[in-house]
């Protein structure tokens, strides 16, 4: 029995060996019959990304007997169409050829990571054979010396000044030492107790982020300071630039931040205030002139003025005091407000006058007019700068000249009424025939207290719907009409 088993076992092994030989011969015959073995030329390579193109070579064990198509696939850490591009994943090999070329375009401008890898693999096909032991894939390692663009502020110095009263929009310039390869976000950080949205805006909004487009070497962003009328205000806003994604650009170590000084220095008005006030009133005397038609300053008068300690950086004039002519301290002249609106109206002696209630002789006033001119220092120089104002409206009551002047000086009707109402115009019952309103739209000018004669020079624009407005404006004084606005030029200097 044992011999019988051994005899049959031997025959089985021989048969199995014959089958294996037949199969191997069949595979070899199949390859020899025209089905080539396909493999990559090399299993691995390192490629510099800046080369822009790498050609992968495929080898065939025998020349193609007819045109054939080899299929390939991709994997790895590199992403197709982001880090590399391929025209087709089916490579055609013409009859008679024994190799194929696969061009791979490397998208260098999108590569920020080091050591990305592209794996190219052969996919099965009916026209060729793949041997897992003979380079069925190639690993392409992409290397790049990462030198990021450097972003910095492109501005002179490291500080900039703005006065919050002006509500300026400031443009900050940035530069890159080379073009960005991709759209890149910038984040702004701030060191200050000033708040975005409350005290300032970035590019018209409340976001501290903005994008610099690829392909540029410069960019700008805007900082809008919200208008603030607060004399003596002084804050610093330190702005620092940062990348949102670290692999797009780096920041200059020397020019990564910029400090914006946001201050409204208190202007020293003492150079204007040298002579004691008129009629023993508060403040000091200053001269005022209006530009004449011949270009010269004319019509000089003096008025009482002082700094406005409450509103700060405003020139205050004192109501209920006469404008006294420099040529006659006791003459009854028009006046009562810093812009001399009463004199501009120049009512004829047989026409009407402007009613006021106070102790100063036959003065004529508008109400209110105690704080008109706003001083804005030239950066930190409090002796030079510009003057401005806020939009203001002034009203006055018109009475008949004959009624106004009735009676002896102390017994004139306006004076009696003034005493009865304690000088409060709104409480007066004195008969009037009209009320005039004049709007001071704006003033623009400069002040300079550094010369031998300190002076303030500005243009003022007025408008009014009253038929009495500037009806008898003196021909000797210059005036420019711009639509509904009337522009008059003024000069002030100390007495």
C-alpha cells in the first residue's frame, strides 16, 4: 500500500512540474509574441521645481508591433493642477518604438511646501504587461529653496501725524522685494486704545484684513480717522503688518510697523492777545480787516476776543460789547460778532437796523456768535496752521430805525426793553418786522504767529434766503458770489 502511494505521489509531482513549465513557457511565448513588458526607466528622481518641466521615460521590453496606449495614474502629496499639470493620462506609443515620454509641467508659482512628491503609476492594459518587480511606478520628489517675498512699509520715516479734527483719509504704501506668486492676505494689528470702527476705519470698513493680488510689488491701504473736535486730544496708533498664511510672504524686520500720531495740539493764542479789552470787558483787543475791491485790507475795527477755555482751540468773541473804531474809541460803530455780519449788511440810515439787547451804547449784534474760528495746528507746531469752523447759523431781529432811535440815549425803547428782559432777546416783546438768518457754511484759511505781526487770514462763505442779506453791501469791499454762496476775505492781527 505504501509503495502504491509513493508511486502515485511521484507521478503527481511530475505532472505539477510539467504544468508549471507549460505555463511559464506560455507567458514567455506571450511576451515573445508581441505583448511588451512596460516599466519606468528609473524608480525615483529629485527635481528642482524651477525647472518647470520634467520628462518621465517609459520603456518597453520589445518594440510595439502596432500603435498602443499605455494608461497611467497619479498619487502622492503633490496635487494635480495645483502643483503640477499633465496633458493626458493615456500615452500613445507608435508602432516600432520601444519607449514613451510623459511631459509633466511643474507649477512652480504655486509650490510653497518643501519636498512634495508626485507618484506616477502604470495602470493595467490589454496591450502590455506590468511586472510589479520591474519599476511599475516612479516617485518624483519636488524640491525648492523657499525664498518668500518680503513685505514692508514704503514710507519715509516711521511716524506720521494727523489731526482728528480734519477727519483725514491717509494712504499707507507697502512694497515687496519681488512679485507675489499668489493672492495673499495681510492682517493689521494695532497697539493703541483707539478702536477700529469707533476711532478709525480701514479701507472704509471695520476689517483689519485685506488682500494683495499676485504679480505685484506694491500695494496700498487706507486709514480713515473719524472726525473728532477735541482740542488737546493726543493718541498714538501703531500699525503692524502680518501675513495671514505664513507660506506666502515674510515681513521686513525693520519696516514691519508704522506709528500714526493722532493729536490735536492746543494752539497758543497769546501772540494775538496783547491789549486789554474794550470798555473794560473780558479778553483782549484784536484788529479785523476785510479785503477791499482793490485787493488791500480795509475797514479796520477792533473787537474783544479771548480763547474759549471750554471748547478749546476756538477764538471767542465777547457779545454785548461794541466794535470800536480804531480812530474813535467812543464812536458808535456797527459790530458785535467776530465776522462783522452787521457791518456786511450795512443797513442804510433810513432803512432798518439789527436789534440787540445789551449795555454797550447803540451796538447791533447777531446771536449767537461767541466761538467761530477753529485753529488746527500744523502737526506739532502750535504757532502755525490752518483755521476752519463748523457750520453755524446766526439770527437777528429787524426793527424800524425810527422806533429804534426814539428817546434819549438811556431812555431809548430798545434799552428800556433790554433792562426789562435782562438782555435776553428771546424774552423781548419789542416790536420787530422780520427776522434774518445767515448761515456760515465754511471758512478756510491759515494762521501764522511766528512773524513780527501775528495774523489770521481766511475766506468765509455765507448764504441766506433773506431779501435783506447783503442788499447794501459796500462797493469798496471785495465779494465773490459762487452760486448761492457769498465769499468774503478777512484778516485779524493784534492791537
